[in-house]
C-alpha cells in the first residue's frame, strides 16, 4: 500500500511536470505538478476507458497520466481564455 502511494505521487509529479512543459514551456512547481498529474491520471484513465485501452506498466500509467494532464490543462486554458 505505501509503495503504491509513493509511485502514485512520483508518477503524478512527473506527469504534471511533463504536461506543464508541453503546454506552457515550464512546470508549475512540485505541488501544482502533483495535483495536475493526479487529476490528469484520473482523467487519463477515464479517457483510456472510453477507447477500451488498458495499461499495467509504470510507463503506460505515466503516459496515460500525461495524456490526461495535457487534456486537463487544455480545458483549463480554453475556459480561462474565453473568460478574460
């Protein structure tokens, strides 16, 4: 249980940082990277489920989390541009 939580945190930080770099050129800091990565992981899992994809490796989960985090950041940027 503890190691699974540790891996989730590490993958979340990496996914958030990579998504931040892809979407705006730099990361957001460790806490925001973690939040973006963890929420992105949930969103990525939902997106993967819609398409019938499954992943069981650490690399696969990281890619799924990055996809979800990029989608999350795209949605946030879309609504923030429309607002202001």
